[in-house]
C-alpha cells in the first residue's frame, strides 16, 4: 500500500472514531447542525445586529432583516466551538419567519436545548449565548 493510501486510511479511521465518540455525547440533531450549520453568514445592512461575548470567551454575532413585522432573514457568525455553532444555527431557524415578539418568546436557551435533544451541562452556556445574542439583535 502506498503512503498516500495509508494516510487516507488512517484519516478515515480516525474520523470514524471521532464521530463514534461524538454520537455517545450528542444527539443526531446536534451532529446534523454541526456538520451542516444553517444561516451561518453575515447579512449586509441588517435591521438588527448584536455581538455578544459569552462566559467561555466565544463571540457570536447575529444579523436580522425584517419584512414588515417578521424576521425574513437571520444569520450568525461565531468564533466559537462546534456547540456554539450548533446553537446559533438552531436559534436562527427558530426565529425565521416569526415576528420579533414571537421569536423572543420562542428562542430561549431552554427551547434551543429542547430542539437539540439536550446538551452536556458543560455546553449549556452555548444555548444561552445564542438566545441572548438574538435578544440583543432585536434591541438594536
């Protein structure tokens, strides 16, 4: 076997082992949002924007655009970990096509956690960061 094939085989096996460990800790919904984050983008000239730094040092920005009274576009960016990305992804999905008042009532850390099937206690702050960033984006 050539060195390239050995390296490829090693990388594939390592990736498989990592995913097995992740599946022991996180739901399939978490893994899906981690591998395919929704609305991970900056929106130019948003109607609402906030940048919040969480207690772990992760920063999240959220951008909102409205169409009359509803949130027609919602995007986010973060320099945070995979769980922060997952929570931002779910928060934006929950907020889309809702009025600000509906979104603020619906997008809470508890609701994000519920949609994800829960998170380890050490990651709960990521859901809190996403919910708080959305709340502040509305205020701007």
